[in-house]
């Protein structure tokens, strides 16, 4: 893991000065995911979003990564609540973890809070009285001299918002994830007029989405994929399977409307898809003719060309609706020659291999998987360069802070601000944990970083998983493990038998027996040569044994398995305890 040292913010544990507002991204900068922004002034500490990061393949067994709340722990009593921009996992996914520690109110739009409710109910953390649904353009007074206002924006999920924070040092606008779609599926437009009015009145800081800064021109409208999806319907003789993100209700609406118009019944496959569609229907953000939905088992009563199957699994997930069809696990529904599998989504970086595997599996069943003759079937939910410029020119902030993206994205976004006339001292490129101090007298200062980091969640394990454990899992996966057990007389501290060597996942040299003897010999010799004082210290002895065994293994096999020395008392009492690795 490449780590660039950051300058610490000396004195970060002291509360903000009078007339100071601190903005600290504790996640989401220099990476995609785990978005969370600390807003701290007086004795008030608020979070804007509280997202998770999905683990990558080099984090085996980890289900979720959440921000380290070290900064909040110091100001524990001042944590007042969470303000949400929208319901994507990278913005709400860490809330169950957060709310276990801070039982504070959460504010967000209808669909956002609906998604959150499902999530919290699952974790038995739902508490209706703490959850507040806000309407578009609503302003909430939240504390002394502090209010928040939710301004609608277009994005790839219903009810996404920018948040204007009216603070004692002035107005701060966080765009959330957005694009400027002039023709959104639900007709809910970005509140540009309100943003412009705020800009006229004066905005101190704009924090703006940088995801698509590298994409030129204006962002295509969601309507731009209608033709491509229509092509897919028309070119498919059998059943059309479409996998898409389950929270992209507008895409799902377009597909269902098209199915209706083209005479296909709709099957929904995948838990999150069913749940989100039900929620969106209840909230009135999704319209569905009653007779169009089919249970998978009833689909056999229709001809293949009379079916559209919407499913989860566009990223190649193993537990998705799509994966279950491919494995033949869905009763009454099979993928066959003449059918088509269409992924109406983008590949999240890192998922390319699993996606390719899924497409291959569909091809094996005879389904069409190419995009020949089909126009665009996916458009992004994040603003391209031109929309980002429009946002800056509309809000006209005194200070510009790019957020939501890799460091390169943030830098490009900063450059764009430069070309639009913002001098460099009015643009701040923050990295994770870096604190922007905004003062009432007009000053803005970039302090160093407060402690931040990642916490690894392995579902089913009560506490957080330490980064060292992930390191161990990687070693196990690569080179296996070797247990070296020595039996010791507790009085004399001499060996009271032959050391034993046990391995799993480790490839011994051609002659197992001889290699085992070599390792036993090294363990024996290491013990015997250690001074009595060291032998008394079990931790020191284990370290000595580990190093000696590692050295010989590396020399003879060029591998680095996990080496676990175990020291047992010959009396039979295993005071040798299981060591850490
Ligand atoms: Zn996001
Ligand atoms: Zn989003």
C-alpha cells in the first residue's frame, strides 16, 4: 500500500476557535467511496453523508470499509447529527456503524431515508423519532446560527440533493453527487435558480463532485440511453435480461415503460431490486402498471419474446439475481439461445474480471452478449466538465473545494476553477483528513490532517478487523501457513521432545519428510541456542522462532508463508497460549 506522508494538524484536539468553521473530509477524497464530511464550529459537529467503501480483492473476507471516526471521538459530546445528500451506499453505507456509537438525528430526502430505513431495520437500529424526511428546497433550523437547506439535483437515484449549510461564518454548499440533466425521467430538475440566488447572496465555500471532471462537454441526459435500450428490445428474439444498479429507479422506469409498450411482461430478480422498486412505488417515484409484473415461476406461461427480466448483478456479484439465473437456480426461468444479456451499467473499476466471467457464462448458455447494432445503453449520473463549470459559475463561491474523486480528479477540477478565474489561493485541494479552516473575518486556511483511516468490517465478527489481519489473510492466500510447536519443560526451560511442524496451503519441497526435518532442526537449534533469560520470555522466543523459520523457508523456497510458533509446557498445561501472528 502506497502511503504519502501528510502533515498533521497540530492542536486538532482543541475545539474550533470562536468564529472558526472546520470542514474535514474524513473519507471520499483521493478515493471513490466512504464519503463523509465533518462540519465543526462552536460546540456543534455535524456530518454530511456517512458512506462505505466496497472492499477490493486484496481485502479477503471484508464486507465493508467504513471511515475511522477518531476525530469525532475526541468531540464525542458535540456530535449533533447527520445530513444526507442521497441514498447511494458510498454516502449512507457506514450509518449503521456510526449510529451504534452516536444516537443522533439523521436528515435526508424521502427516497434516501426510505433506503436508510430498510438498512437500519435489518440491523435493528431503526428509531423513527430520530429520522427526519426533508422536502425539496426545505430549510431546517438545526442549532444556534445553523440551518441546512436541501436543493434538488439530478443524479442516478431519486431524490438526490445538494445541501446548503447556513453557518455562523457564511453559506457552504455541498453539491453531493449531481449532473445537470435538462430532461430527467421524473421531471425533477436541479434547483439551479435557488443555487444562483444563494450565489448572489454570497457563498463562502463550494464543495463539488469531481467524479467526471475528465469527461468533456455537457453530461448526457438519462434520456440518451432510451434509443439504445429500445434497440436491445427490438434485436432480441427471446427473453431480454437486463442487469442494472438496483437504486437506478429512473433506468428501471424507462425499461418497464418500454416493456409495456413493446408487449413484454417484467420479472424482477434480486432482493435489493425488489426492495427498491417496492419503496419507490410506495413513495410515488416509480409508476408500474399492476398487471405487468410476473413471479419468476410464472414466466414459463409466456413465450421468451414476451419477457423482460430485470436483475441485479451488473458488477458480476456472486449473490445476485443474474448469477442465480446463470447457475440455473431460478425456478421456471432459464437463459437460452435467442435470449440476450444486456448490462445497462458501467463497470466499477476492479470488477472487470467478474463481469467478464458473467458475460462468458451467459454466452455459454447461448445468449447474445454483444452490443452490435445497439446504441448507448448507459449514461452516467455525474456531471461532465461543462456542468461542473456551470455549477461554479452559478454558485460563485469565494472558495472552491473539489470533492468525490481520486486526487487526480480533484486536481483537474481545481485547474478548471483556475481557468474560470478563481485564483489559486481560493482553491483548496484537500486530501483525506485535511482540515479547511474558514473564519468569519474572511480568512481561509488549510491546516494539516486530523487522524483518519479505514475500519474493516467482516460481517458476523463483532468488532472491527485490524489491517494486520487482512495482511495475514493475504499471506495465507498466497503462501499458506506453518505451525511450529515446541514442547518445553516449565522448570528447566529445555525442550522436552521433538518440535512438530504442521502446514496448510504451503507447498513443501519435493521430499516432505526431509523438509519437515530441516524445519524441526531449525526450531530445535533456535531454542537450544537461546540464552536462558530469553527462553523465559515467551513473546521474545516466539519472535525468535518465527524469524529463524521464515529465514530458512525464504532461502529454500522463495515463499513467505505465515509462520505461527506455538510454545507448550510439557506438563500438559497449554500455558503456551495461542500467539498473535
Ligand atoms: Zn457518490
Ligand atoms: Zn451517488
